[in-house]
């Protein structure tokens, strides 16, 4: 999923020149992939809850590979390839909707201890961000051969992933009871949002904001490196990988550190949002040609986002029961895709005004993310372990009444 979008960002200017299209049109190559995934991810989540994670992931990988192949063939053989490339990207988005977003609930299914789930999700988020680190370099390397080669790389990666998921992923034992009907399932989901909607909606919004800020920053860097500094190819890809490498490292560290501490998740999330917001605000004050300062503060922004993402993943996975986890986490993935889908067209329009408009917009939505993390997310609401029940007993010797609490190991405290 990460390679499907991020690998194309450094070569968007080249695609624009080769196809003779506008900046807005080339941005749609990213957006159409994300838009279709937004609507299909919740459906894939429901199907994975009902029929199993692997039964959804494997066919979805095949569809994503077919979409990449269609885009590549269109670019290779057709004179007016733009529309067919968009159709291929749409098909790729259909496959992506049922593949990567289902990984998060699968990790939640595979582990019992909450600390193991948090660490596993940190590893998944790190792999996701490592894809963002690798993809601009890989995209630039492949495009150095011919500009459309990255499209052909997608089916290769999908095939490798399909084989690995098919043979290496061991799913938990099948449930003894039958999955609920659609009506009962929708009723249970409605109940979940009725009880936990406040913090769930906040996490959905924060996830979308982080993806918007991240991809807007990468989109901006890709444009100015080529337009102002004439930097392209592998060197450009390596430069684009710097902020995402920082994001990757901080995501891995945060995933291991937060464990099952709900309060720590909240405050790491808040601090990460605040750091990313401050970094974007500072970037807006510098001139567009202050490339060194832009890289320094964009890297700090990447660290902030990387800190927060594993916390969001863990809150959802550990706060929702297994039977509803796939659907709820898929809605969260859809919100992240909204941030990705909105980014290229919005960023291209804001960049036509001034780069300050773009960065101040990113800082503004970052403030919203920080406020949501501060006031809408309360650790006791999303899966904090309830205290053992209080019991009353009367001493036979003294007649005094004692109140005691059973410990989790069965003794009395």
C-alpha cells in the first residue's frame, strides 16, 4: 500500500511532462487510488471480521497487482494513456483496500498480551513508514530506466506479498460460533460507536490529519527539489527519504515504549501532534529556498508523526473486541486514506498561492489534532482494565465488616 502511492511521488513531475498534463491532473494519479480505497476499506473490514483476514487479503493483493499491470501496459503501449493509467490506479486502490488495512486487526488477533499487541503494531507501523523511506529511492531508481517502470513493479511486490501471506502467516484457530448476521453486526457496531464514539472519532480525525500533513510535505518537497534546484533521479529520492526515515525510527521506538500503558499512549500522541504542528509552522516562516531549514524541521515533523501513529493503532486495536476490530480499524484506515486523497489536489492549489499558505494550513490542522488528543481521548474510555469487584465480609470473631478487593490472581487485597 505504501509503495503504491509513495513510490510515485518523486516521479510525478516526470509523469506530468511525459503525458503533457497539468499538476492537478497528475495529482489525481495519487488521489483516485486513495478515494476508491476510502469507500471499500470498511467493507473489506466487515468481510474480514466475518470470513477471516487471509481470505480477504490474498485476493485483494491479486487485484492490486492487476491494477498496477494495467497502468504499466497503458503507459507502454497507448498514445493517450492518462485515462487508462487512472483506471489501473483505481483497480489498484480496490485491491489495496482489502490488503494492508486488514493487517492491523490481524496483529490484534494473533497476540493475547496488550504489550505484545502494541509492540507488534509498532513493528507494522514501522514497516509502513519504512516503505515510505524506501519508496522515493526505489521509484527514482526504477524511473531512471523508463518513467513507467514503477507501475510494473507493483504486480511484482503484490505477488511476493501474496505468497508470503499465503504460506507464512498463521492465523488463530477458527471460532467455534458462527459469525453474526449483517443486521446483528451493524447493531453491534452502532453500539460500539454509541459507547466509544468520542475517542474513536477523535482518533479517526487525527489519523487523517497526520497523513495529510505527511504527504503534503513530501509532495511539496518533490516539486521544489525539481523546479527550484533541478534535483531529480536517485539523489532526489534519497533526499525525500530523510523525513520519512526519521518517522520510521520514531515509530519503531514509540511502539516498543508505550507497551500497554494507556495514559502514555495519550500523551505521546499529544506530544507528537504538537511537535509536528510546531515544525510545519516554522517551515512556513522560512522562504521556499531555505532548503536546509526546511529539511531540518520537516524531519522534526516526521519524528512527531512517527511517535503518534503506533499510539493510534494500539488504542483502536486494544480498545475494540475481536469480532468488531476489523471493521473499526478499517474505518480508521479509510480516514487515513482521506488525508492522503485530499493532499495532492489541495497541496497543488495552495502551492500556486504561496508555500506559506500550504504550511500554515498544515499547522492549522495539526493544532486540531493536538487539541483532539488532549481533550477527546481519555485513557479510561478505551480499554483501561476495570478494577476487580469489591466484596464485603463480616468477621465471625469481631463482628466487624471488612471490604476487600479480589486480585487478578484470585487472592484478596
